[in-house]
């Protein structure tokens, strides 16, 4: 229950980190859009409008100087009036802010009054001193209206700049807060993950301890009756000294009992080591294969199956005798078990010993595997679509687990006959140099 709660808390904390990150990213984009709007307004509207209006006022100033001269013929005034019109046209090409058009209308009315007066005086042919004062008054009203427009645009430029500063400062504060939140949430998620890993590790340790206790009890339960059988078989062997067949059966029984003890002891040692192999383990393949042939030969004969082994060379693998026995017997028993009603009934064991690996193959003449089963056959509890033999589907999974734990590999090739049928199951183990025989080495 606590593990489930920790898992949910970890998921929620991780989601919170993601949401905080997305919120920070989204807010940054929103701030960038706001700043962009004010920057565009400042760069493309307020500043250019103010610049063009200042240029218009400069032309007004030049017109005033021309009108105040001692001799006014009107040509200089008209030239400067055209320059003024150009400056105002550039200003009008910019977007207007709300309320700006009313101020521009005032300037236009004042400028129209000036133009009307100037045209009338030019028709008369002379511009007197009083006319000059009238025109200068009209220019002053135009200048006053344009001055209001300059102030208006400068105010909007200041507003843009102020908003940019405010948004920037606020964004810094909020982003710092979101960054701190992300860090806190990340630390929380890390602590929750560490706690979950620690609890899961403790859970695995408890499970491993329970499995070790279970393995020890199972080994005791298996070996206890075998001990009784082990005491009885030598007695039968002594009482049947004149019966050669009984003597052979007794010796085979003794060898099988020893093999079972070795198998149980080595697998138990492997389980107690946390499924880690003994780095110093070394086993000669030949006696294990020969002993297995003798043990399973009778079972194969009962099913009318020829169990044969190619000539073996002596080579050592990096595992205990019990592990090698488990690997080999699982494959051979599996081949015998699933022979079916095939007319040719043969299981062949071959061992090849290249310099760094030892490869053991078990070839059968059974029906073979359906297409696509090669990648699944070594999975736990996997069985064929119509299993006819008892079992739970763990034998090949054990072979795969043991081989890979010892640095080896497993595989299958099926079918092996051109007309279909037959399989070759194989496993490989690292080859090691020959060591002194182990006291637990099973007899042939």
C-alpha cells in the first residue's frame, strides 16, 4: 500500500514538474508577445511619427523666417510649403493612435486657413507687413497643433517603453518563482523516486531472503527422501552380487542419485548467490554428457527414441556441474517429450569446443516449431497453441536464464529438414582452462 502511494506521489510530482515547465514556457512566450507588440508600436509608429512631425515643424520655422524678411515674393514660402506637405504626408502614412486624428484635424484646419490667406495675397501681387503678421499668426496656430501631435506621440512612446519595462520586470519575478517551483518539484520527485527505489530494493531483498528460505526447504524436502533411497540402493547392490543386471541397475541408481544431489546443491548455491554464478566454477562437459546419456537413455528407449551423442572431446565450461546438468537435461527431456508420432525418432547431442566458447546442440526429429515461435519459445510459461504434454512451460525459460547468467546464450533453429520438421536447440557457455576435478563432479 505504501509503495502504491509513493508511486502515485511520484507520478503527481513528475506531472507537476512538467506542468510548471510548460507554464514557464507559455508565460515566457506570452511576455515575449506583449513586449513585441509594444516594441513594434514604438519602432514603427510613435518614433517615426514624432520624427516626421519634428521635420514638419522645422519647415514651419523656415516659412516663418521667409515671411519675416524685408521682401517677400512668396516663392520661398511656396517651396517650403511643399516640403511641409511632404513631411506631413510621411507622418500620415503611419498608423494613428486613438484620438490622434482629432489633433491632426486641428492642424489641417489651421494649415488650410494659412493656404487660403496665402493664395489671396499672391493674387493681389503684394504681401504687406500686416499680411505678414496674419500669415505668421496662421503658422503659429499650425505649429501649436503640430506641437500637440508631437507631444501626443512622445507620450505614447513613453507608454510603450513603460509597459515594456513593467512586463519585463514582472516576467523576471514570475519566471524566478516558476524556476524555484520547478526546482522544488524536481527535488521532491527525486526524493520520492529515491524512496520508491529504496522501498523496492528492500522489498526485493525480503523476497530474495524468502526465496532463499524456500529454496533451502525445498532442497531439504527433495534430498531427505533421496538420502533414504541412497542408503537402500547400496544394500540392494550388496544383496544382489550374483545378479549382473541388478548390479548394473543399482550402479545406475547410485549415479542418478549423486547427479540429483549435485543438481540440487549447485542450483541452490546459484539461487543463494543472487542468481550470480561462481566466478571460479569449472566443469568438464564430457562426463556430464555421458552421465546424462546413461540417465535418460532408458526414458528415451521407453518412447522408442534413439538417444545418441557424437564423439565428445574433453573441454571445460564456466559453470558448476549441476548447472550444466540442468541445461542439458532440460533440452534432452524436452526433445523426448515432444517427439510426437514422428516415424523417425532420434535425439542427437553434439558438443563443439572452439577456443573461447563451448556449444552444445540437441537435435531432434520431432515436428518442429510453428513459424514465428522461435522468439517466444524461451519465454516463461509459453507453450504451443495445442499443448498435448503436461507442464507449465518453464524448462526452456530456465535454460535461457541459466545460460545468460553464466555469460552464455541460447537459441533454436527449426525446421532443420528440407521437407519440414526437426529442431536444433542449443546453448553456449564460456570455455575455461582445465582445472582440478571438483569433489562434486558427478560420476559417469
